[in-house]
C-alpha cells in the first residue's frame, strides 16, 4: 500500500519537527513556502516539495496538516482567498 501525499502548512518550530519526521519515514511531503518557516534545506534533501501557495499545496496533497498559531490563521488557511478547502 502506498503512503498518502501529505501537505503541511506551518513549518515553524513545531511544524518543522512534524514535517521532518514525516519525511524521514518516507511519506511524500509537500509544504507551503512561507517566510515564517524554519530553514527547510533538510526537508528538501529528503525529497519534500516546496509549494508557492495553498492552492498548489492542496492540489498535490491527499492529507493536509495545519500547524499554525490560532483560529484566525486556521480560518484564513482553510477559507481565505486561495484557501485549502476550495482546492481539495
């Protein structure tokens, strides 16, 4: 059985660790390119794909993980202009 394609929004302090563990375990991983991310060279070296926007990330993912700071950010990522839900 193949592993589902996972996308993650929020590769900061906590999200980077989650993403790194997924990539190390061989999950196909994509992440949103964002100025708040931790350095992602290690993720890229493990085959993770950087996506320029939420639409591209959602379109390439079967599962999307959010690791953002609060409710307003969750609502924006999911429902805002170019939100993830519209692209799934």
